[in-house]
C-alpha cells in the first residue's frame, strides 16, 4: 500500500479507532493513540487491554504524544523502531558477530548478545536469515577458506584462519564445501574436467555440461556461442572438453526433458552453491510437475518466511534449467516474473507441464 493511500485510510478518527480495535499493523507509524487513564501512548497494533473510546486520543507522531504529557507504552514500545525492524537488526548484528569472530560463537552467546532466549533467537535467526546460526557460521568458514586458498595460502593456514579447530574436521567436509580437493581449489580448480555439448531444442539453443559427479550446468538461450562463454565464465580455470558420443546421449535426454518437462529428469547433479541456495534448490525439486508456487510460499516451505527476496535470488542463481525447476515459481498474484532464460521459455515450460496432466 502506497504512503498516500495509507494516510488516507486513517485520515479520520473513526478509521483510527477501528484500526486500534483491530490492532492493525499497517497503521503503525501512521499515527499513535494515548490513553488518558493510564498516561501512556501506544502503536495501533498494541496488544494491551483495549481502552474505552472516551479515554483515547490520537496523535500524528511520538513527539506530539509526548508533548501532550504521555509516556511510551512498555509493551509495544512506540518510542523504538517496529518489532520486525528490531528483530532484523538483532539478526544482522548476530551475523556480523559470527562473521568477525575468530571462533564460532555458541548459540548461548549469540542469544545473550541479542537479549533473547536460545529458542526464540534460533527461530528468529532462521526466519530472517533462511538458515540456522550453525549453518550460517559454516558458510562463513567455508567462504574464509575459499578466500584464503584463492590467495595462495597453504591449506593448513587457511583452515585454521577460517576457524576450524582441527584439520580432520575440515577435511571431512572439504569436498562438499569446495566442490573439489583443497589442493586443487588452491590452484584455482586447474585440472578439473568438464564435458559439454551444445544442442538445439524447440526453445532455442541448449548447453549441457557435466563433471565426473554429475550435471553442473544446463543453459538455454538464442546464441550458442554466448552459452559457451557463460560456461567459461562459470568455470574459468577448468578444462572444458567437447562431449563424445556417450555425452551426446545425455544431451538428448536433457532435450527430451525440455520438450516434456513433466517427465522430470532423474540424473545426478553436481551443483555448487551456498547452504541457503541448496535448500531452495531442493525445495524446487520437490514441487510437482504441473504445479506452481509463489516466492512467498517457497520461502515458507523452507522455514524462512521472511527471506522471500533471498529465495528469489537463489532461484535466479540456479545453474541447471529444468533439472532444478525454478520455472515453477511465480509471483503472489500468479503472474510470471523474471526467469534467467527468458519469460517466454518459462511460460512454455509451465504450459507443457500443465498440458501433460
């Protein structure tokens, strides 16, 4: 709702009183109300016991309420930023603490710093960040390791500088964290072999690439050369090899999935992303063919209802079209939104799935 519309909605005392009775959060910040018998002023959404209408007055600002002699309510704290904003600030502060600490802060320490209980802080952090504090800390350590190795630091130095307490703990998850052995990552991934081939389908050109572990890219577009450049940008130090006859069979399978996406590809994938991105991608693969969900609903499904924008970003970062069906995500009103391979292709894939029902 635009600011002008909100102001107009609460222009009269009758509308403001109705907002107070309904505890409407949309009215917070638009006006405040005071209660003569208690001497306090509140936000319209305050959960305090309702006051009698004859004891209530309305004020355009906090300053106006305080100038009239009222003090802020200790329940809704109208003198502080809104609760959602304060919670987001607390989570942001916890993220900074995790990122700047030499050792991973424990949940108790993080909750104490935020002034919350363990349970409440853990739930709030996951709601806003999309991952648990432990997963966020692991991602931060992984990023520090990658940065250290990319700068040429010895593996041992990089892992201890990143906050790992032992080399065994680091090596146990190194392949999943880096996508390759630490020594190879330190050399920029040099020597990693990726086979690829470019084909054609009814939606244009399609590029399929795979490592020894599985498909790492399915790209679509109008210009085959641009798709190859995109692959080179994604894996700048890898050794790109043209696909052989066996690989061409794999490409034909992928093309078949594009033509009939309802079938659903059952192929091994080797996709690399953050812990949050992988959660979103797994949720995308769980959406049945022929169905669509909104970004808001997808965020709710992964347990991060406040991370709608981050969910959209994870969808945009998806490197394997169709196999991870980000085309099944739409806006809240059902309209098609951005798709990295073009809205027309998104519409065609959705239509093909629905036609196959």
